[in-house]
C-alpha cells in the first residue's frame, strides 16, 4: 500500500499570502496524484489531477507540480474562501486508493 | 447539473447491518465507475470500495472486505453499499463519489454530501 504523508500539518497564513503544501509518497506514483479541498461540513472537492491539471472550474491561483514521490500544491494568493483542509490522493497503485492525512490552512 | 445524493445512514448497533444508497443525476451514470469514501469524525478520508461502470469489477479496502458489498443499478441510476457486521470503527460520514472520467478509474469528482453512519450500542 502506498502511504502518503503531507506537510505541514497546519499552515497559518494571511489572505493574500502564498501557500505551499507538500505531499510525499512512500514509493513512486508517477504523476498519478490529485489534490482535494474540504471545508468544514462539506464534501471534498477535486482541485488538481494528474499532479498538475486543474479540474473544471478551479481558479488559476491553484497549481500543482511534482512527479515520482514529491508533490506540491501552491495557492498563489490566498482568498478568504481558501482556508480549508487539503488532501492528496494517489491512483498509481490500487487497491487501495490512498489519501494523505491532510494539511489545514488556517487564518493567521 | 451533476448531483449525487446519499441516503440510508443512521444509528445502528455493532454487528447489525445497514444499506446506503446514492442517487445520481445530471450525467450518464452507466458510463462511470463509482466509489464509496468515508470519513470518521474529525479524521481524514478513507477509500472504501469501487465498482466498474458496468458492475463487472468491484474492489474493497481491507478494512471492509468480506463485510461490505458495493452494487449498482444502472437502470435506476443508483449506487448501493450493503454494510454487514458493523463495528464501532465503521462510524463515519460515507460519501459516494464518481470517477473523474468515464470508463476510467481515477480520481473522485464530484462527491455527494455524505450520510452519517453511527455504530453504537
């Protein structure tokens, strides 16, 4: 089973700042990695798939990069609605599909 | 628009059964693989099961294998999860989610709003 680790666990930033979130896989997942956003009381939403492709309707301030075992989600300038928990997920080797433990982006 | 609506959650005693349903609309249901993903209170996301677009293949997480059964009715645009021998650790919000792409098992998009299952005596 591929284990995903995310860092940091919590990121405290102000609106307008740049957010950089990391996801590391226990073995190579090539580019088969996605990022999701989850707000309190809501279902997750797909942001990025195949490491760097934005899903439909996702603003350009969200970008993904990486391949192999190291991946990054960048939010170029935080908007108030971006404060949430972010999860990475791999589809390279399944079952099971696995998620990282999440990074919470909160307001500083 | 694409919509997934789960139902069937509730409080159930350990060892008992529960059946969840997910009603799909706004897309050609029979073209997409479907998943169940769960989230224990205050915890992260755990993938539970997937069923192929035509029901021909099913896969499960080890934590539910042999106890849960995923199924679908393409004539009714409905996904099900039969949960037997429920345990305390099955307590979670259960989400149904569609495969991102038709006829491909990849990522989860969109998701339903979730239904809460509480296993407690």
